[in-house]
């Protein structure tokens, strides 16, 4: 589900790094994905693999992905939007300790969950376009965040992976003890 549908997101007037059209791009692509997924689930023009993989397996894996997606989106929303509006430092606490773009990751996992439930080949093509869009948006936003935060964000990029979560923060609780991160307000 696009992050633009999270009501608290629009309570903030300035989010450093956001692409000015990012929410519109995400919403449009999600609506396209959902429309194709629903129509293919009804008309079955590219769901021929449904006969190969049992429904119980598709539903259990797909729903697990959707639940994981919901958790990631809610955690990233809480860690980003329900904190003091201190933009002197990049957000590095909570779920942002493990992945630099957890909202995008949550959106992509949601798409995967729906795609697994119906095995719609056409919706998987739209998923590929989604990966391209999120790569573009994250690249744009990271360049803006480097301009905004400088060395702090460059260091954050070195420590935290962009997409695939790293659990180094669990294994090494002192990971963010670098002098650049001193004084960051944690919620």
C-alpha cells in the first residue's frame, strides 16, 4: 500500500529528501498494480500457474507477506513520523537501523504477497516496474538527504543497507556510536 495513504504523513510540512511527486507516482503505480491484479484474478488471463501451486500454499505465503508488509509500514511510520521534528540528523533508530528505505520495502513486500496469492504473471511485470520506480525514488531521495545531512547520511549509508535488512544493529548495539551520531534525539 502506498505510503501516501498513511494519514500522518501529511501532517509534516517538510520531510527532507522526499521526491516532490513521489506520493503520486506510488499511488498511480499501486492502483495500476491493483487493477491488473484484480482483473487478472477474475478473468484469469495470466494466472495459469494457479493450477501448479496449491491455493492453501499461495494464500499462506501471500498473507504472511501482507502481514509482514503491514508491520514494516507501521514501524517505519512510527519511527519517522511520530518523533520530534528534529531534522538535524537522519533517522537511524527503530526499523531504520536495519534498512534505509523500509517504507518502500514494505510496499514491495505487499505487492509480492498479492502476486503470490494469484500468481498473476502480468502483475509480476508491474512489480518489476515498481522496483524500478522505488529505485529511482530512493536514489533521488538519498541525493537530497546527502545534501541535507552531509557526512551523517554518508556514514548512515555505509552502515545500513538500502533494501535488504541487515541485523547488524542487533548483533552490534554500539554500531551508531560514531561521533557524527552523538546528540541525535531518539524517540
